C-alpha cells in the first residue's frame, strides 16, 4: 500500500481527472502542524498545550461531545481562529480549504457565482459537476436560497477548489442519502487529505483511516478509522477510572500517615508532606467527564392497536406528483422510516398520515387515544430571540400555574434550571438566547420540550442532525424502550438501521414502496424492485426478445442479489438467535408483556424473512447453475 507521505495532492475530486496511483520521489512535509496551542473562551480553557499534525493522504474523523471544541479546533486548523498561544504551520504552497457552516454570500447574485469565486478562468465547470451531485441549482438567487442550499454551495465551492487539505464540518447535514453517497464516492477517490466532523456513523466508517478524539481539552489520535472508536473510548475511560481509583487510595494512605506519623519525623519528611499536597492538587485538577443527557420518554397510555390506516392516497402540487395510490397500515409499536431525495415529499406524506394535510384522493384513518409529539427539523418550535428559560416556561403545555421558575415534566413540576441540566445545559446558559446555541444544543433543547410531554406517537423529522454520537446512542436506546409508535424521516443510514422495523422509500413520480427492515434491508432489496418496475413500465412491443440461451443466465441485478443474500440471511439468523434468547428469559411474559409481544412479533417477522431469503437464494442459485 502507498504510505500517506507518498500521496501527492489530487486533481479536483469533480474534474474527471485520472485516478492512477502516483509515487512521489521523496516523502513530503506535513500539510499542517499545530504546536502547543492554547485557547480560552470566556475564562474557560478549550485547549492547552495541544499538538497536532496532518500528513498528506490523511483521512481523519474528528469526534467528541457537543461543546467539546470540535468546530473551534477546525477553525484553528483553517486559520480562522487565532490561538492565545502556540504555532500553526502550513508549508508554502500547501492549500487548506474549510467548508463554512454559515457562509457569507453577500456580494454574490447566485449560489453558482459564490461557489465559482476564486476558481481559475475556464474551471467553473467543476461547480456544475459538484452542484449536480449535491443537488442544488447554481442559478438560485442568493436572496431566496435556504440555509441548506447555502451550505451545499459552500461544500461545492470546496470540492471544486480541490485544496490539498479539506476541513469538513458536518458536510452531510441537509444532504439526502443520494447526495451523501455521491460525496462519499468523491472523498473516497480523492488523493487530498481531509478531516471530517460528522454525526453520520456510516459516512465516517466508510471514509476515515485515523481518529482525533477531543475529550476535556485533550486531543488523542488513533491510527484507525471511526470503526472501533467507541471500544477505544471505553477502554481509555476504564484505564482513566482505574488510575483515579489508585490515586484516591494513595492519597488516603498518605493522609493517614500524615496524621499519625508526621509529628515524630516532622523535619525529615517535609518532602513527603509536599508530595501529598501535590497528589491532592493533581486529583483536584482532574476534569470530570461530561455525563450524557438524561433523555427519558413516557408513553401517555396505549393507543389503539391500529394507529394509522392509509388507503389509496394520492397527492400532487400542480405537475409535481408526491404520491399515487399509496396504502400503509401502521400498528402500535411500529417504527417506520421514510427515505428519499430532498424535495420528494417525505414531510408532506407524514402530514397526510397524521391528519394535518388532506390527500387529494384516498383516505387516512387515525386510531384511538393518540397523543402526538413532533420533532421538527426546521426547529420552528424554537424562538431564536427567546432564552432557554422562556422556551420552556413559555410553552403552554409545560406551564405550571403560579410558578415562573417551574416546568411540567411528564405531569410533575421541575425547576427549569434542574431540567435544563438534564440536557447538559449549565445555569449560565438558562438566560442565554436560543440563537446563541450550536446546532447540537438546539437539538437537545427541542428534545427537552418533546420529552416533557407524554405521547404515544412520535413524529421525528431529521432528529439526528448535529447530535453527538453519545446522545444518538441514548436516543436510540430510549426509542427502543418506548411503548408507542415512531414515524421517522432521516438521511442517517446507521440510525435507520438501528431503529426502523419497516422503511417507506419515496422514489419520485409518485412511487412509494414499503420494505421490511431498515436502510440496509431496503438497499439489498431495491435493485430487484427497480428492475421489476422498469420491466412493468416498459411498453410490451419495446421489450427485446431474448433467445433461450440468454434467458438461462443471471441478469446483472440477479447476480448482485445472489451475492447479497448470504449476508442478509446471516444477519437474520443472528437476530433470530438474539430474540430467541431474549424470549427464553424467566418471567418475561408476566413482568414485561409489551416487550414480550414486540419480541415475539419481531421473531415471527424475521423467521418469515429468512425463509423467503432462503427460497430466493435457492431459486437464483439453480438459475445460475442452469
């Protein structure tokens, strides 16, 4: 394999240039070096004595809790934030590009003008290629562009400029899955180095070969990609806890000696007394790990068994067909994910299924005893000018009569600051305006509002944007234990796999198809489904007649399906084994009837899916043999 130091800068990832490997005649200097960087915000140290090197060819995941300083560190790397102390060194001629979260487009008429600014004459075509992959129109006026379109233009600008080092802060936010996969392919092919901040596990696993972890102002580096990060983190924390316990025991023993033995040997042992003071100072200086948000859901009581029944619904806006003749039954406890390109109509379909919007044709029947809670991707429930305190106490559903400092949390009064601390906000932030929060903090505040109210039907529209890995893990666990029903819109493939029991794919032109399982199940089934649709939609006279010899072999789609099925069957077998073991627990039926029912239904579904997969594999294998 080519070592990172041997890999030269790439042509633009979107220029269609050669991808042939090239060996430099000699090792190159680092692209970027930070030495003894110290930075303080508001009296609190963010980094102290930080050293960091990025080599040619590096593909680095930059991870850490929300608020740990990931974006700040990336701005220091980009030269946009000046450290209080230390050096930032970029060798002459090396280009470093940074994807801005909130790009300044003032002075530009269109998104394309902004994205092409700074490019050499004749190379604006690179912007067009990137715009097609990222799905935005370069002719869109800046004055009417959404926040997501502005971010995509900033990403297109970076991709077109093709610096030797790309700094990407949450590049997948506001991208649909097709655009994420396009970007993934471009970054996989480029020879440029890059550093990524992302909440998208699948994206990080696919692309990274090293990990930078920010934890309480310290940056650790591991020469392996994001896969395995969580095991590494837990190992580091376990070693840290063990060292802390040893230090505590040593301080206790030394303190006992100081009390009992110092008077007899006072002069001779002053060094040992000073060592005890140093141990205590060292222990006091250790920074506690930030806890996880205290996420907790409470069902408002069982809904009816049938939650939603949609029959033959259709919806169009002018010439744009959202959905046609679509039917879906959602039962209590289902977790349904909706996937598809941006603008295809996922949110519109959700609104029809919950009764907020009427279909043009067909009917939607809602079940009984429904209490609906909504997580809105636009964060429209948050007033940017209001403080966090006002956001909670001003919500009529959370208001406690006669108490201005209390909020109603699942029927019980809580002090507003104490409840905010459950979601990792400190007391000083309680009076700060919402507009001062980061994206992840806004998401946590919205979760605080959502989880204060009992519900049995959750509508989650892009809940994973800006959340850190730990909060995503906790949200997944909470949803797994939630007794109600969940409808989820997301472009996070890993999160869909962890949550969804079925996936509704909106594929354009009014076509919406229901698949069992999560994203991986949908991806495994999708090629065959698309092939069937193409065959059915083609005019019969246009279908080529195949001779008998050609008909005997496998098509390209069938070959891909045959190769994919063993992994599908292996996963189903593993899930069946886990569910069987879970159901065999003594007293489960009597003590946890809801979990017993869900596990039994899940077991039956997976057994049926495994049988179908085995039959399909046999049929394809026989056809291949023939």
